[in-house]
C-alpha cells in the first residue's frame, strides 16, 4: 500500500505504524510517513507522532487527539487536519498553508504546547470548551475561526486564573461568533471587537468591545513659521471684531 493512501484499519497498517493502544496509532521515532495528496482516516483514533510526518496536500480525517512528541516533526504543507480531541505540539511543527480544524467530540479539548498555525478553526454546535495551555501562546498567521454554532463555544485555560495567549498576526483574518472567553489574552489583533463575552469569566484582554477598534490618526505638526502665521491671523481677526464693535457703539 502506498503511504499516501494509508488507512488506519488494523489489517492495512503501513509498516511504519505500530498500534499504541486501542483505536490509536503511533509513528515511532525514526519512522517517516509522507501522505502527499493522500488521506489518512482514523475513525476517531489518536495519532501519536514520534517520527516524521509530511502531510503535503493530503488530509488527516477523523483524528481524535493528535500529539507531536518532543524530537518529532510534522510538516503540514497545504494539507488539512480535522480533530475531535486534543492538539499537542511538543516537537517541530511547520504549518505551511495548512488548516487545522478542531470539532465536536469530547466536551473538552486541550490545545497544548506552543504552535504557529497557518489557519486554525475551532467550532462547536454543543458549546464545547477549548482549553489553551496556561502560560503559552498559540499564533495564527492566516485565518482564525472560532464559531459557536449552538450554545456559546468556550475558550479557557488549563490552569484557571493563569492566562494563555492567542496571537492573530497582522494581515490575518478572523471570523468569531458566539464565544465565551476566560483567562485568554489576545496579544495580536483585537479579537471579536464588535461582540461581547458569552458566558466566560473575563480576564479577556484584547477581546470584545463596543465596536470596531479604530486606530488614532495622528494630527500633523505645523512648522514654526506656519504656527506664527496662524497666530497672527487669529490676532488680526480679533482686532477687526473689536473695531467693528467700537464703530457699532459709536
């Protein structure tokens, strides 16, 4: 079987894979899997990356949790990964132009380790809670989607009261609706500036607001000569008004 057509059915496991536990697959240290344009279907099982994963233009579908171990690497190229469980990156992740989607499944999914995503989507129709690791930053360079499609989706942290950080870089786009935030600070673009916190505890620096944040426009400084000319004009106007008033009284 070609690696690009790898399937997670036990009878069709490519040699680089070894079963780690029920419904899970592991790519062990030293092993390499290159999907190119292929698709890997996990049927809800976890994918544990200890070696080298190259997604290319391929797709990871039906993944439970995806964990990239320390010393491992994953290059997502222009591919797509859809998860229902945790995202954990302790190794080397190259985003390329890829898209990572976290969807409904368990009531809580964690986003662990620091990752620079190209495009990140968090969505739920059940009010799911996405829990970012406290003290660490998740960065998005392209599109950031956070959508509560039923009850408000919640974004909070692994240690309540200890902030995590979400950084949408300049030039990135956002589509955020029906979300509650607790202890997560937006350190890049202001997020959801026309909305309000839906059920979160707050401590949400850089989120929400009464309207679109408009940067202040600096007023150009006048040169010294123009300042004197302006002052002289104002004095002249005042003198003319005085003269006119005196003539009227006379």
